[in-house]
């Protein structure tokens, strides 16, 4: 039995230390694992821990499988399905713009059709792990746009499964259009089959792996996952999808919580090996030749993300801060881009894809947290008309937690089209506001008498809405914020 | 219960509870994340920048919660 334990241990330790150094500066871990692989790999001058990186293949593959399995297990199916059409529209816009621009870039590079699809996925799908960590570190969990950001990245994860199902047949190198269509058909058919198992067969799967003892559950679970991943690869669907889908199945069994907890440390270790192994396959000398395309790709990604942020903000009535936060928080690229790069390299595509995606992920890893932390700067430059044609008073308002007084809304419509108190005293008014607790109509702050303000001072009824045609905003006096519906609510 | 507490699902993270504390924009938001941690956001004004943010483990959150609820006793 021959195994390079010294090399493996030193490599993982070095990767961990480098990532910890990055964390000091609040940088994401995944790119640093990869960087450790690049620096200590056989293509870089200096120490080489592994003469034959392919010795790591099995462990790295296990990392890939566990990474996607965990994604499937923790996927919040109910929350996503219940989140409403607008969130899907926002996520669809994000994915469409980013994948579309990625495809354009991929074809413009002229490396080939399969290569273009890989590049589209790698630059189009953001890293959920990086975005979630950023929201926690930037203390934005209480912000109004945060549920939207999280909703979008979760829907993106779902899209990843579909994209992998499309990509694997393309990468398999079918000879004719008919054969390609057949392979795509098989791929999606397999996806449907696994969905059906998730829907109706979860109880059975749960019985197979269930055990009261954590030790046995972990062993049975890993066995099942690896087996399904292997079978999926055998059918011509990628092992990655198999692992993701079996994760969705396990998520519907009674062992979900325990499975999630048990697989997490395994995933962390083996996924790190996967990222390191990918790094080791990168030839540093080749990075210079892809630098220009990578810089263009980074520029495009920033642009498409901000655009998608603006679309989301328009759909949900967020202000400049919200738009900038949405666009710049989902900028990070990580695990998924590296997975796609690995798929491309193992399918024997253009070798420049490796260094291209490696450099791209590294640059965004540093850029994304910096831009997200300074989203305020971008917000200053976003003109009002991009967000809402008719909205005024928007830019100055803070956008914070969803208003906590919405249970005080009892009435939303009125026939009154005058300010009754002004009519009585013979005054005029500029605009009308309506109290949503009792339905009283009063005049706005630009009017002489400011009856709406006075009504709040008298009664404490917190929420008004504008009766101006096309305005459609609501304001809470108590919170001092414009009100936006929380994502997923059915209030319209 | 329920009145004045706004509940918001955060997909992939957990659940957020926004609690208004009278006028002037004072409020707290508590995010119960699925890994058991609790993020406590305190706002003293109606702005969007929290005055304080604490990250509590499950154990710490239980201790703080017990004291707040008046059910904490030493042995």
C-alpha cells in the first residue's frame, strides 16, 4: 500500500492556514484552498507536495459529491416554492442576464461551443456560501432586501441542477444533434425520476439508511450518496446531479436534521481537498495568457449583477441602497464555478478554462466583499428613474427591517377624495394621505395644515398610504420607513 | 403573542423576528439560524444601521432568554 500521507497532510494543513489568513481579512475560504493548490502544485516553482496530483482524484471526487449532497439536504424546498412569483421573476432575471452575458462572452472568446456553456455557468452562477457569509458579516440580516438576496441564491442553486443536467450531455461529445437531444432527454428524464423518488420514495430511502446510532447513519448515508452519484455518472448524467438529487431525497426523510449535521464536517474536509486538487491542476504559466479575458469577464459580471440588482429593486420597490446591496452581495463566485471547471477539464475541453476560472474566482473573491461592504457608494450614483418612475421621497428614506406594524393595517381603500378637515376650514391641500388603521384621509406634509401628521400625533395610528394616483407607497411613522412587503407574503 | 412581532423567513439561513419597541424606531431583530446560533440586532433609531449586533450560541441564547423571561434561577 502506497500513500503519500506526508504530502496530503501538509497540503491540507497549508490550505487551512492560508484560508485562515484570508479570513482575517474577511475573505472567503474557497478561493484560498484553491490558491494553496496552485502554489504547492507541480506546475508552480517551489515545493511540490504531490508529484502525481491524480492520486488525489478519489478524495477530491468525494468532496464534490458531499458538497452537492449537503446542498441538496439543506435546500429549503418549502420556502422556495412558497416565495411567490415576483421572487422567481427576480431570480429569473438574475440568472437570465448573467448566464446570457456569460454565453456571449464564452462565444466571443471563440474557444468552442462546449467551452462557452461552461464559461456561462461559471460566471453566471454565484456562490451561496460567500453571499450568506457576507450578509452575516456585514450585519445585514435585518435589512429589508436580505430575504430577497437569500431567495435569489437559493433559486440559483436549483437552477444549477438543471444547468448541470443540460451541460453534462453537451460535454459528453455527442456526434450528431439527434444523439445530443437523446442524451439531454435521458439526463432530464433521470432528473424527473429522482424528483419522483424525492416526492414519493423518501420514506423508503429513509428506512434504508435510518439508524439510531450516528455512527451507522453516517456510514449508510455516505455509502448511499456515493453509490447514487456513481450510478448517475454511469447513466451519463453527472455524479454531481446524482449527489444533489439524493440530497433532496434525504431532506424529505425523518433523518434530515441528523444527516445535515453529520455530513457537514465530512463535506468541509473533502470539499477543501476538492478545491486544493483543482488548484493543483492549474498551470500558473498559463494564467498570464487568460488575464485579459478574465478582466473582461469580471467587468461584465459586476455590470450584470448591478443590472439584476436594479431589476429586483424595481420589482420589489426597494430604494438605491437595496438595489446596490442586492447587486453587489451576490457577486461572489466560488464552489459552483470550480465544479464546472472540473467537469470541463475532465471532459477534455480547452485547457485555458482551468486558469481562466481560477483567476476569475480569485479576483472576485477579493473584489466581492469589498464592493458589497461599500455598496453605499454605488447607491449614490443610481438615479431615481431607474428604480421607480413615480416614486418620490425614496432616496432619502432608510430601508431597514420590514415594518413591524403591519398588523395595524385594517383598511386599505377609501372613496374620500378630499381632505375633510381642510374642506371644513376652507383651506386647500397638495396631496392626500390615508390612515390604514381607521381609514381617515388627511393632507400631506407639503400642505398647509399637515392633517395626516396631526392624525398620527393624535391617534398613534402608524401607517399611511398615498392616495396620489400611481404613487402606491406606504409609510410607517413609528418606524420612520417606507413599507415594503416582505418577500413571500401574499399581501398585495 | 404575535402582535407587534413580524416573522420573516430567510431561505437557507433561518427565521427572523422583528419586534418593535415603542415609537422612535427602537426595535430588535432576532435571527434564529438553522445551525442553532442566534443573531441579535438592536436598533435605537429608525435607520438601517444597527446599534449593536450579537452572535449568541444556542446555550447563551437560552441563558439570555431565561433571564429576559424571568425564569432564570440559580440552583
